C-alpha cells in the first residue's frame, strides 16, 4: 500500500475512491474469486490495464493478497500494524543508535526482566480476584464456573 501512490500515477492519488477500493480488494475480501472480480473492476474503472507494476503485483497475488491465505494456518507469521508498533515502542524505550552490542544486550535483558515482573504481578492480581456475580441466582454462578473450567 505504501508504493501504490507512486506506482499508479499522480492522477489517482487525489481520487479518494481508488485507495480505499484497492485496500479493500487486497485486505478485506474473503475469497480469491471475490478478489479476482474486484481487481478486474478496479483495473477497468480506473483504466489501469497497461500499468506494469499492477500487472506484476497481480502475477504474484498469491503472495500478498489475504484471501489466498484464508485456509492456511500461519500462526504468528502475519503481523498486524499494532503488533509492529508495540515492538517498536518496546525497543525504543531502551535503545539508541549509539549503543554498543554489550550495552544493548544489558538494556534488553533489563527490559525483559521488567516485562516478566509486570506479567507476574498481573497474573497474581488476576488469580486472587473474586468474581462478583451480577445476580444472586445459582444458575449464573454455575455457568461462570463451568465456562472458567472450560478455559482452564
């Protein structure tokens, strides 16, 4: 998506419809059939049949279009933007461009220790909380205990 504005030409950059439709096509469609239909519609609507970059992106669509990954378990391979932002925030707290490797490692280890400590504190607080039921009915208590046992 970062390259699209450079690759399709300046005339489409000012069109609010094109970026939103292109993003929808690439990331929000459920099936490859939906993608194929929407891709052709976008190409035709905006007259992009001769755009070499888009043709190349279409040729490798199975490598970047999410609809082609729906049936494939990827675990933590695909990351969201928020996850990257979280990692960047974590590393920015203890690094800078002037650190040597040893100093970086020491700061990294300290940050991990702090994270582990905070996680243990949170786990402890959560495990010691008593549930407050909204009603005094026995059914609610039984359902809550049943659901918790399912997750434990």
